[in-house]
């Protein structure tokens, strides 16, 4: 770790610019929201919907495209307009239970209002009741657990709360209405924004459950004046859980669909991070990677910014101990040499020998090009039924990803298109960044 730290100091940086942590709207955040790049038009459309007393927005996009960062940016801008929110989010991930989600929402709304420091909030009977309820769930037994930060004697501490589902469903919706009403009646706030997150490519069963939770939330709190909601998830998850449910489609409206940032925006993002992490503000930061190589790596990962940053972080960790020309920008050859070994080991750890042969054959056949399930069956010489199972396994292991649908050329449903992930392409030497030159 000391070697890696020296590696960044040699570039006039106090830390790695390739972090994947979410930006935070608080003033003392490690990675502040002013590092946000792009998505201004999308953010303004979501914020425009908050002009009413309540709103619900859905944000969808591929993994790593920046959905959470957009939601965090919206929260920061909403705060400037008098709409409070918490820094974190309520998870709708795999296995989320309605009672658990309601408890997290109550905790989020409570702490958002308490964090304003306005006496009329803190002293209101409904705020006191919400606090007592949250503390009671901490000490009572029951089937539901969630994480909150309780305040006891002026000391902040993390707690795990528990409650029976019956009490949750009776008391929390009423308290949420009361707290939202307090916000609207005050001169300090125009409402509270709740961030629901982690709808990430759920299984069919989990998608059904998440949809049921959201349908129940519609009845309990989604339509309460004074509360605003933003839900973030992958394309497939939002289509399954929200757009495919009439009861929710009408509530959330048309989702905000995020396309990947442009390569120039990714370069701007890194330059902004370089500037923020500078040790000596008067000295330049030697770039870690050439612009052309950054663009090619980003395209290799199909616009997945998170995976691109992870790849650069992996490369930096392995180049740091070498100590060779530590301030020279990394080019294609260096990326090829370092990342191919990293991702070969990663893929081999995930797949058995049969699956590895399938991927090698697929990589040799399609390379970077999109393919259908029928193309997969042809490439690996398997039946349609077998290829369906194989494709599902490769998706689960992040070797293959969905990239849309074929253009319609007649009657019938267009075939879904897939592509090898950047991980697979780097591991199996397909494309410019993985071509050996000897």
C-alpha cells in the first residue's frame, strides 16, 4: 500500500482518481458532489418534477453508467430548493421486504428533517413519536431489521432495529404522512426526497417481489404530499419492476433513461478528479493514461464507467511496484500487458473448463460485435435450450451482458442482443487493447 501511495504522490495526487464510491452532497464528503460531470439536462428534468408537492422519478441505465451519481446530484440540487434528503439511500435490492423498506424510509425522512436543526421539527410530537418508534424497534424483538443512526445523549451511533411487521404497517405510514405534513407547513422545507436504489438485474422472482414492494409503497407513502421519490435501476430491472406494472407505470411516468457518458466527458471527469486530488495546486498532474487509450478502454467496457475505473485501478496497483517511469501516461501496450493477466485470472476463477472453452470460442467468433442467443448456439455448437442455460450462467458471471435488441425487420419480437463484457474481452485477447504484438 505504501508503494501505491508513493505512486500517486509522484503524480502530485494524494489518492487514486479511479475511486468508484458514490459522490456525496455533504460539505465534508470525501468525494464531494462538485466532481459530478454530465447529466445536467437529465437532472433538470427530474428537478422540474419536484415543483409539485410530491413527485416520483425513475432513472434507468446500464450497470456503471452513473445512475447513483445522478441521484446524488439531484439530491444536492434539491437541497438548494428547500427539499431535504439523506446522504444514503433505501435499498430495493434482492430480497427487500416491505417492512424493512418502510422502516428505512421512516428513518431517512426523520433524519433528513432532524438534520435541518429547525426547533419546530425536533420538538413536534410526531417527530418525537417517530424517534421513539425507531428506538423501540432497536430494542424489541421481531422479524424485521434495518440500519439507522440513532442519537442518544448527543452521541451518534449505528444501530440495528427490529420490529414485528404488523406494527410497522400500522404506524409508519401514518407517521410518514405526519412528518411530510410538518415539512410542507414549515417555512424551512418544501418536502423530503427519498432515494430508492439497487434495482440491479434481479432474477424473475426478485423482480416480482420488488414490484410487489413498490406497489405496496404506492398505497402506504409514494403518493403522500411532501414526499418525493427517485428510484434507480438497470434497464431490465426498471422495465420489469416499474414500466411493466400498470399500477406503477402511471405513478412513476416515463423513466429517465441514461446513455453512457461521451468519451470526452470521461476525460473531463478524470481531469476534474486530478484537480481535486492535487497535492500542490500550482503543479500539474501527469495523466495516468493517454486519451486514446482511455477512450478505447471505455468503449471496450461498453460505456460502463465503473468497470473502466476499476480496470485503471487494477492497472495502477500492478504498475506501482515496478517504479518504471512513474509519471509517464500509460498506453495501449502497458494496458494490454497488465490487464490481460488480471482478467484472465478473474475469469478462470469464475468459470469451469467447459465454460472457459465456450467463452474462448465465442470471443474468437464474435469479438466485440453484438450477438443473439442463436449466434451463441452456433458459435459453441449447442442446442437452443442448452445455449439458454449457458447464456444465463455467463451473464451471472459478468462475462456476457445485454446490449439491447435487434432492429425490427418484420413481424415478431426483435431478438435480444448480447456482447462480451470488457472483462471477457481483455481476458481472451480480443480487440485492440488485448492484441499481442510480440
